[in-house]
C-alpha cells in the first residue's frame, strides 16, 4: 500500500531538445505569430467569437404605396394598381393591363392561334386536354371573316392577350413606405427601422438614398429599380420581381443606437431574362358583376406587374464567457502547430535528421533478473520490497525521466 501511495505522489515531465538553428527558429516563431494574428485579428476582432449570437430573428413588415398613374386613358390610384391591398411584405405594382370586358358563361370560338381549324376533325384532338381559355367542345366554328377556330365552353368572349398596350410610366415616381419591426428572442431585444429622432415632417419630405438618407423608410420605385441595376422601361413592359433586403447585424455590447438596418436591392427572377418561354411577371384576376335578371358577368384583367419582396434577415451578438473561453483554449492549443511543423521539417528535410531523431527518441529495454523474481515471490507476490535503491527509469514517452527514492 505504501508503494502505491509513493508512486501516486510523483511528477513526470517531458524532456526538451533545444535545436539551435536559425531556419527552424524563424519558421517556428513565424508560424506562432501568424496563428496569434489570426485568432486576435480574425476570430476575436472580425468574427467577434467572444459573443453568443442569436440568428432567430423575428420580423414584421408593413408596406404602403402612394402615387397616381395613367393607363389606357384611365387614371389609376393605389386601390387599383396595388395587389394585395393589405400592405404585406410581398406586393405588386401593376404597370400594364389587358382587359376583356363583359364575359359571360357560354360557348364561343377560341382566340389562340393554335386552335385554328378547317373542320371538326381538327378540334377533336383537343378534347379532354387542358389549355386555352375553356373546355373544347370538338366543333370548328367561325372566329371572324377570315378563319375558323375550335369552339370552347367557358367565359365568353375568349381573352385576346396579345394586344399591344403601353405601360404606366408614372410608376417610376411612386413611393413605397416600409415599416419594419424586429426582435431577437434570445436577448429580448426589439428595434424598428425608424430612428428615435424621426418626425412626421421628415417622413413627408425624405426619400431613401444610399448616401444621405440611409435611414429614410420612403423608397422611390425608380430608385429601387436602379439600385437593383435594372432598366425601368424594360421591367415595366415585361414585369419582374425585385427584392428589398433589410439586414440587421447588431452588436449589443455597444449602444442600442448602433443597431440600425442596412438596405440592399436585387432582382430575384433574373433567370427569367435568359429564356423566351416565360419572361417577366404577370397574372390574371377578375371583377364580377350581376345583371338585373341574375346572370353573372365579369371583367377579366391580365396584369403585368413589378413584384416587390421585402426580405428581412440578421443576427445579434453579446459577450458571453463560454464562447470566449472556448476560443481562447483553441488559440493556445493552435500555437502548438508550430512545434509539429518544425518536427516534420527536422525529421525529414534538414541535414542532421538522424542526430535529431537520436536525441528526441530513446529506446530502453528492461530485463528482470532471477534475484528480483525470487525476492518478489518471497513477499507472497503481492507487494514489492519497501526498501530499494535509487533507480533511474527511462520511458519511451518523448524521453521522459521518472526518478524516485523511498526508504
């Protein structure tokens, strides 16, 4: 038992081999310096690894559009050209419309060119197939004085959607009001995109720009499209989808005033410009009416529009001891990489590698004598002799020494 106790209260240390070489010394210090600069400059200063971060941002967006435009000799206000009307984070501003009025349920000739026919046999192949403006009946009927088309059953007359119309160019001067509120639940921190000093007079007069009014919540449509590097005329003609991105990156170790939104703009449907199948953005909707005799009729509208998606993202950070300790330990541990690199160079690439191996690694072979075996047996094979001379044991663990003397 005494032997076990004395063995426990010992200390082991590794043997160090000092290599006096300018080459290895410089490599070692340069590697250590680069690791220290990386952790201080990038990990702690740039990435702020001493903070705990909350990326589960909660956001609410409300929008409002203002302006008047002229389309097909008709003045349109916000109630007509904005959809949906609830002021959500995704909304459309209609730039061009094609109207088909007084449609009623019935049977009429199809308007699309692929349905041109000469007899009924040309139309039977369209039976039970989707497409067009209604359900095919299989009959070929006159469309006008020049040609016949297949007959359909549905809302009549059929829509003619290739009519040339001019876009509402006044849209470029419309304004978009964006109200955004965010919350970081981990820190119970809330903020909005309005500055504390904002006033009604400022709201009524300001327009957002990326140099002077970076915190104004009023955005001119033409400016948004220009910031997204798009051409307004082409976009108004074909339609498209524009993203308004609001980024919240907040350092909560600083003043709350430093937590402010940043805006960026991009076109989200840029791939549609590269094909000819489905270019731009358009949709259809209808306004329904009822005659005195109870018959329903409607006005069908094909709208070309610019859709705006307000996207909110962000994260917040605040000092916390746990990530700080974790990254500090990682930094101290990584400094040892210099030693590993230098060992690889010394053992494989420099002159005198064999000499360094001989100093760094030692092999020790132990032999047990018959006298020691008999002495061990005489003590019942359970305990070693309590009296022994000082011995020096060398292990193959990096040349470590274990020295002990007990009596």
